[in-house]
C-alpha cells in the first residue's frame, strides 16, 4: 500500500534520522552505465513532512558520471531519481559524508537499474541487501500464489501438490517477516529502521502475497525503543507525539451514503459521483506513482471486463501530483484502464482524501445504485468474489 503522509500512514514516504555524519554536507558521486538521462535528481525525505523534497539536480556528463550534493543536519534518507521516473533508482542513508554510487542498466528495462553498487555508506549497503532479498523472496511468493490459484481452479484438484506449494509459500513469508524483525531489532538508526519498516509495510496486506503487516501498537513500540536510544532526535520526538495524539480509526463507510464529489476528467469535464446513480460503481483511488496500485490494476481490469454487463462500472480517482498529468495518462493507457478517470492532480491535498478518510492507496469503495457504500478495501480475489455475490445476475 502507498501510504498517506500522516503519522497513521507514515510507513512509506520516509524519513530523517539520528546523530548525523559530523558534517552538514552530503555528496553522491555517481555514474550511469547502460543508459543516459537528461537530468538526475537528489531528493530528501524528511520525517517532519513525509514528503519528498528536491535538494539537487544535475545533467550527467557524457560518460554518465554525476555529482549531487545536499545539506543535512541529521542523518536522513536520500533518493536518487532519474528524469520522470516514479520510483527512485537508489535510496541512500547519509551515514557517511560522501557516497559513491554506480547504477547499472539493461536495455531490456531502462526504468529500473539491474543493480547498483554503493560504497562509503554501510547503512546504504545493508539497505540494498535487504531490499534485494525482500524482492527476490516476494517474487517467489507471488509466483507460487498464481500456481495455487490455477491448481485450485483446475478440473482435477491435486491436494498433495496444493499442500506442498502452500507450505513453501508460508515458509517464504515467514522468512521475509523474520528477517525484517531481526533487522529492526538489531539496528538503532531511525532512518534505516523506518525505511526498512516502510518497505515491508508497502507490501503487507496484499492478498496476492499474504504478508502480515506490523500493527500500530508494534510500530509505536519500535518508535519508543528508537527514541530511547536516540533521545535527542527531534524527528522521532515529533513522531512519538503525533502517534500519541492520533485519533482512533474510523468505523468505515459501509452502510453510509457515499460522500459526493466532483472532479475533472482528463479533458477538464467535471464528473460527479452522483452521475453514476442507478449503477453499481467501484470508486477506485489510486495514482500512477503508487506501485501497489499499479500491481492491483490488472485485478480491477479483470473485474471490470467480467462484470461490466451486470450494471457495474468503475470510477478511477487518481491522487497524482500537480505536474503528473502525463504520468497519469501514461499509466491509464499502459494499464488499460478503460473506465472513467478523474483527478484534480492535488496529490494528498485533494479534497477526496479527508472526505473518504483515505489513509493509503490503493483503496476503493463499492457503491450501490442508491448511492450507499456496500463494501470497501476490496483487493485481490476479494473484489471478484464480492461483485459475484452483490451484483444482479
């Protein structure tokens, strides 16, 4: 899940940390291998705002080399991002004054580096190792999940094979969880710990993976331990205060009339939710920059294709950023989202966020022909199962 930048969902858009590297200056000496870029950005993600802040940009030399610089009072997470890519090419911790970064690309996929090498920052190296292992294991979990779906829908169900695959999947999930627990328990650096936590939480709760997330109580406990080890850390102090004053989660919208809103479509035409009265409509909140959303989109496409002739449609509501219309439109086309799309391109400042108390995306609500919410947060297999049960035959 991509999380709203409030403390209830501070897991993804991370963070500053502890004692600093002894200097206000942080330098990234980098090199691109296998591709070029018109511009390379350095972004800081401070705990105080949870929003990525552009701190430097540079046009790389002809040989792909570049240097980025920033000032930081404390250790923090820095993202190195190329051109208009939604996701960083690498995330770094400034536990050293200068970091050397080499990004290796393959012509088959210029969106993400095949690998990268980083020196001068032990925590950045540890972070890279964790992410690589995490991704590799979850890829295996996802593949096994697809295999299980196919086997369970086959005319002849082979129980022993299903049980074997289910056990293998469970062990992989446990391994991911245990390695994350171990890393969080053994490290006292707030920036590193929170980024690991955020990386884990971004995939937790996805039905296609089955990775259990950390509860708010567990997160509070982690923040408390980090604060005790870093008592002068201002960012952690602010997080602790905000978590202590965080209101209880709302009861949800099921059974209530869906809050009305009107937002422009890509051509500027205002579309209101009430214009869909008389049909079942899945109001799908997403964004082009949200990786979990993009992973969920094929499920929504499949559901739309299957149920569109049963008085059902989808209304896509994007939380893309003010300069993100092209990214939004490209994602709509690439993911084949053929239903109505709207967005005010105001990111988390869109009025629909407080209206629906959106804490993270992807998020959706299923609205009946009378305008009442009959279900929410439908993901994975749960979406099709609910539609099959609710929609008229």
